[in-house]
């Protein structure tokens, strides 16, 4: 823990040197301001600084270093691992940096480092544009994008990082730099999947894409009696899909207000991003024919409506524990594990998704960004979302044991945005062999370490899935 004197001095310095709002323990909003999305993370920072601009960011970095207290960076505060807060340190709250400027003619969107997906989607939708981001609209653009960014436009347009054009970064030295393919290209490389290790991004510029309005999107729903046929059909169906069709397969016990019964369900959610809706309709008809759904909701949808459709399952203050794995196939052995574990999940509060990958993601060469796996066609995310701390042991245990079951069939590497705090970003330095559970390995890890050593030799930005300097 940082010393009380150091923390107190840092709070005084922040108050004197910044124009943003400083919230310490005496402030009436302190308890609300310190909370993050994951209620399992309950920390007490010395102060939360709601920054007003880049000068405040630089001042907070300087205070952290000079007074020897840790610095946490918070965009949307939606980190599963709770990286947006810290005991006894400074929380750098970027939420006021939420402006979204859309250049519709050039199809570029400049986004403040504290903006959420909802703010971006609301700005781009009137122009018929969308930035490939995530699937829960309260998520912060910053944390999502620095880790990779999977969502409903992944197959046609790639990860969020594949659409990043440039970033404005405040480094550990307090210097403000632009990073893109020409300016600070190595830093730009590291930002696209390096998980926040290299600086505070005050703004991002993304390439946006034209999407159909309205969207052809929906959910095909299966009850346990048809799961084996439906999962096998999904595995076969995804082998030949065009990039324009993005799908996420979910197993979940529905909340009561969904009025869909109490049994766990298999749901195939999809979005068609192509120009010719009839092609998408024909592809969905193929899946219906192979595995007729018992319920479905398929209709024209707005982008903002679709992007926020599952927000209610993940409100701020939910308790959360997640693990993930890349899968090279949905073999009969993998399907057996998925079906067995799904059938055990008879309570509301845990679930798992299979993101169908490939498409534009797989066309980016390995190592072009730090993202750990471009070739696996599926990504499994096992997650918990509950409110009662009495459910912690059961739900965390389910996620961990399920993850253990699937591990023999998983590809090396993890997706940093779907990880809990205790999972490693880097291989265990005490072993010679690469750690397949780590995010970064081999040449990518070596390159990240070299970049970290250059731009953040003191490891100021360590409250993340950390890559330590040499």
C-alpha cells in the first residue's frame, strides 16, 4: 500500500496543478466515483481525478511518479479485471473526454478517450456509419480498443484495432504524441492490442463503415432438446459463410422478464452487413432448414438498438468473472463439452458466447498487431454476471472448471478484454517454455517488452494485464 503521507501530498498536488475535479475520501461523491462496473472489485483510491484535458493527464502522471503512488486509468470503467481503480493511488477518470466527431465524407470518426460505445453509436448512426466496436454499449472505447475489440462487425471489417487510423497519446514522460503508421509507428503497433501498457490515449481516430439501415439482424433460439442438432448445424454452417454475416452463439439461462421459460437456451444471434439483404436471408434460411429454431426474433433493427440489446444483463454493479479461449474447431469433442456444461448451467448468472471469427480478422498477418490469434475461427468467452456475493463461489467455480475442461482443445493465447485480474499477460519468467495461457508470447512479447522499456521504463502504466519493462 502507498504511504498515507504520499497519498495526501499527491491529492494536494492534483488539486493545485489540475483544472479537473479532484474527488478524495472527504468528497460527498467519493463512494459513487470510486465504484467500477465489476462489484467484485472494491478499492479505495486516494483520489479520483476527472480530467478536463491532456494537461490534467500529464499532471496526474507526474504526481504518481513524484509521490510514489500507483496510477489507474479509467475510460468506461467496464474492465472485467477492475483495472480502472486502485487502492491508495490516483484514478485518472477520462469520462469527460467523450466528444465524438464524425467526418461522414471521409468516413472517419475522432473519439475522446473516455467515450462509451453508446456515445459513438449515437453519433455515427445518423450518417449511416458504424465503427467496429463491442457488444455492450456501456463499454468504454479506450479499454476495448487497446485490447482488440470484438463485436458485431468483426468478420466484415475486423477488430476495433484493425480500424484504428491514429491515436493521440500522453506518455509516461507527460509528452503528448501522435501515433499512426508514419508517426511513432512502433507505439502505434503496440497500442493495437497491447492493453494500455504504453500511455493514456486521449483520443482515437477510427475508420467507419457504411452499414445497412435498417439492419437485418436477429436471434434463433433453441431449447435443450434440440441443442445437439443445432450446435452441429451451426458448426457446419459457419464453415462457408461470407464475411458479411457475423454471428455469436450464446448459451444462457434467461432472466424471468424475457418470458422464455426457466431452462437454459442456445441462441444464435446474427447481423448481416451486406448490401443485398436477400443473400443474408437465404443464409439464415439454410440454418433454419438444418436446425429449425423453437423460437426466433428476426426483424429490422437500428444499429443503436441492436448494440444495446444485452446491456440489461451487465449493469454497473454486477459481480463478474470471465475466462476465454480461442478454438481452432468445433469438433464433436468440443461440442460435447459445450453441451454438457451448458446443461449444468441451470441458474441465471453465468453464460458463454462463441464468437465466429475469421473473415477480415484472419486476413491481417500474425504479428502485424499484438493481438494473440488471428487464425482460430471461434473465440469462447465464459462469463459470470450476478448480484449476490453468496453466489461468488459457485459462479466463479463454474467459469474456472469450464475453462479447465476446454483448455486441452484451445489454441495458445487469450483475449485480454475477456480476462480476470489473476490471469497472466506474459509467460512465466521462471519457466523456459511459453505459457499458453498468457496473452503475449514469442516475438510479439519480446517486441512489446522492448517498446515498454523505451516508453515506460518505470512501469507507470502497470495496472493492466502488464508487460513489464526489462
